[in-house]
């Protein structure tokens, strides 16, 4: 399975006992024994692979999903059209977590890889469409249609909690080298778990406002008085008294 949104590098995981190999983006392969996988239909098996899908924020989309199938066996492998199972997403976050599938219908969301061309096969009275993959060859089995995506709509989980699991099955049959007949159905399953990424706002230290400074009242200018002023007033008073006396004498004469 590839997810274009997270694609940084490719790593091929090949198994000599299987006709299947997966190319994954920068997802780290992890043990399927982890409870998040074993409790959700991805139990430990030779045909099960589990991956850490990384973290998603609310309203973030998972886009560009596709899967590459590589025949790592020494014989032919067959893919029957009527045995194809579409991928699904499992909600791991409970009732307050919601995912959207756009489009919601599997046949609109997924399409057969352009390299796969089915041909009719008749065995007895049974007619089926099949695709044969030679040893060492690789094709894309299913890929998301243009614009198709899974979107995390909401979640009340904490940062780092698991909220979703993409399950990507590929069903095929190995051809017996001796008889030339297709063997039993092999159900290969890939599971990628996604965690919630919650952005925590930085703590803000409250700022205590500085009270306004009240300006000091303006003081009235005081008139200074001294000894010189006192003598001046006394002299004026004496002159006024003398003038009054002369005025009375003249009036009397």
C-alpha cells in the first residue's frame, strides 16, 4: 500500500514462501502482535503485515492509496476478479470519532490498476475473469480514484491515541508447477494504524495591566513677604496720615 501524502521512500518486503510483496511509503513496519492490530482483525500471520501510519489532524485526508503486488515465487500467480476485496477503514476512536469516505461507494472509490487486464478462463462449466502474474513481475492491483480519500472528520481522543486502521486485502492463488492448476486462496492483509495529532496551544502568561499614574496637583505660586515689604507699608501709612493732617489744618484756617 502506498499513500502519496506521506510518500518519502519505498521499501520492498519480499517473502520467498509467498507470491506477494508489498511496497509501502515511509510507514514503519511494526509487529502485528500489538493489541491495536490483533484486536482489530489483523492477527499475527504469515500473510499479515502491520504498519504505523503516522499521525493525522482533524480534517486531514489520506489520499493516493494504492497497492503493488509482486510475484516473489518461482511460479505463476493468479488473481481472480471475483475474489477481489476492497480496502476498508476501521474507526478506532469510538462514537465521538468520525471518518468520511469520499466517495462512499467502494466501486467509485477504488479502481483496478491500469496494468491488470483480465482474460476469461473456463474450467468445466465455470467461467471467470483472471489475471496471471509471472515470477518477478509487479503490478498495482487497486488504486484510489482521482480525488478519493479517507478523511478524519472529528475526534475527542488525546494526542497520540489511535483513531483509524486502514485494512488493505489482496487475494490471490499460486499455480502448482506440476499440475498447472491454481491452488487454494491466499488472503494477504495489510493494516496501517493512524494516531491522532492534536495541536496544543502554547501557554500564555497573563500580563497584569499597570495602573495609570495620577499626576500630582499643581501648586499655586505663593507670594513671598519679608521685612522690606513691611517697612514699605508702614512708611506709606505714615505719609497718608501726615497728608490727612495737613488737609484738615488747611480746612480749619
